């Protein structure tokens, strides 16, 4: 995902889903706060901030979850 899309999500306050593995329980859902070349900062609904690798799949939380184990 490029910086322009991330910035649009941040400005709009769009909820995203970070899919880390096959288990939906391990997803991080929240709003994009900040990012750099390697990591994303996501604010979860409980207001805690989570730092995740930028290499994970980023999806809109409003869409159905998709997992591919490539």
C-alpha cells in the first residue's frame, strides 16, 4: 500500500484491518495514525496504539476478510 492511500485513510479516519496470519483473532483493526518505510501505527478502538510491520496485508475493515498464505 502506498503513502497516498495510507494518508487518505488517516485523514478520513477509515478503519483498516491488518491481516497477520490465518487466524482472524490475530488481526489488528483500527485507524492509521502514522507510518514509515517499515512500520505502521494503528489506533485500536480501545485507544491503544499498535505498531505492526508494513509488509502485512492491509484491508478495509468494512470489507470481508481475505487471507492468502503466499
